[in-house]
C-alpha cells in the first residue's frame, strides 16, 4: 500500500530509490514479506512518498499523459508578448 507524507511547502526532487522486496521478521511472529516499492524524497526530507509498484506504474502513465498535454498546451498557446515591444 502506498502512502504520502507532506509536512512542508519545500519543492525540488532530492532522490528516487527502488527498494526490492525483502523478508521482515517480527520478534514474536513469523516472517513477513515486504513487497518492492519506490521511495521518493524531496528537498529537506520533509516530503516523502513510498509507492507500491502498482501505483508507480499508474503514476508513470499518468505523468506521461500530463507531459503530452503540457507539450500540446505550450505548442498551441500564443507566443508571449515582450513588454518592451508594447511600451
């Protein structure tokens, strides 16, 4: 299961790390399989995401769509007006 923690307005990607699955053993219980995940951390470590692989795949496709939409919007938008030319 994925979770997101946001505690700051800081921005800027700091690191993205793949974490493979592993076996965690409780002292009083049997072993527990931790599934693979991707850990994303932003500057100052105040914004962190731990995503399961299903959410990573969904986010990857959604980001691809957003990038295409942005490219289309930039291409179709009128050229910015230079304030010095208007004055």
